[in-house]
């Protein structure tokens, strides 16, 4: 199974990725997690992206593509993968298509999690207050910037995947388990 999960910040990509990756036995490729780990370890990549991430900005496309290429070329991706948080811009979507073509792979589905802005804000603010080490990008100013960038730069890739016949849209306002069941149903249908 080769999947992409798209959704606004707080839409539940990480939550659903954990369920889907364990269900399908595939690795979880979260660009956000990779960057957060690099930041935590203080690697050159982490130092470079820290101020961008903390303010809610997007890391540049070329750098993100290098990160994803390196990850996709590892042996565990041979049996499939779930991309969470990449692609996030049209240039990233085009670059991913070229990269997959080079590797002789195609995507099987792109799942969109749709959640209202009020609910996204509620979840991210809650997470900021509940975590022992809150993410700097969950502060109100950074949340606003992330939501705006999603609207302007990430949403356009939905039409790109819709036209390619790959997009499956799921109501992300239900409980995590209901959302997961719905994704599985749509993926089953897409395969048969
Ligand atoms: P990334 O880590 O990808 O963050 P994000 O997309 O902003 O979203 P989150 O991870 O915060 O939310 P999520 O959708 O995973 O939801 P979650 O399951 O956690 O990226 C971080 C940063 O890295 C970016 O801002 C950017 O700087 C950089 N970056 C990463 N990829 C990049 C790229 N490709 N290009 C450029 N820059 C990039 O859930 C959120 C909360 O809601 C949790 O508390 C959860 O418990 C709760 N929740 C989940 N599902 C439900 C539900 N169904 N009902 C109620 N609550 C729920
Ligand atoms: Mg996430």
C-alpha cells in the first residue's frame, strides 16, 4: 500500500497514520516527525529548520524533497509506505510524482481528512495546553500561520490529486476510530 495523507494542521494525520500503518504493516513517513527529531538531536538539518517550524512556516521544497528521497530509498519502503505531511505544495507534489516514477512506483490513494477550522484550532490549542513539552508551533500566532499556509499552498494539491483520480475525502470530525473505519472502507473500495 502506497498512501499519502493530506489534511490541515490538527486534522488527525498523525493519529490516523498510526492506525493505518499498523493495519497495513507499512512505515509511517511523517516529514514533521523527521524534522522534529532532527531539531531534538540538534543536527544541521534540525538547526536549519527550527526557526521556520517554530513560527509555523514551511520548510523549502528542495530541502523537503531531499529528506523524503532519502527516506523512501530505505529498504523498509519496498513493501509500501504512508506519507504524512508531504507533499504540502504543488511543487512538492510534482517532485514526488517524478521521484516515484524514477523508483518505478505509483501512489494507490491520497486520503484527505476534512475538519472545520474551529475544530482544528480547538484541537491544537488543547494540545498546546496538555503536552508536557508543548510544540512551539502550537502557539496561537503559529497556528494561524499554519492554517493560512494550508489554505493557500496545500489545498491546491487536492485538485491535482482529484484530477488524477486518486483523492478520497473523509470527514475527519468523527472519533478517531470512526475516521479510521471510513478510510479503510474507501481504500477497500478503491482497490476492488
Ligand atoms: P507536521 O508535523 O506535519 O504538522 P501539521 O501538519 O501542522 O499537523 P499536526 O502534526 O500538528 O497535526 P495532525 O494532522 O498530525 O493531527 P494529530 O493526529 O497530531 O509539520 C510540522 C511542521 O514541519 C510544519 O509546520 C512545517 O514547518 C514543517 N514541515 C513538515 N512537512 C513539511 C513539508 N512537506 N514541507 C514544508 N514544511 C514541512 O492530531 C492533532 C490533535 O487532535 C491531537 O491532540 C489529537 O489527539 C487530536 N485528534 C486527532 N484526531 C482526532 C479526532 N478524530 N477527534 C478529536 N481529536 C482528535
Ligand atoms: Mg502530525
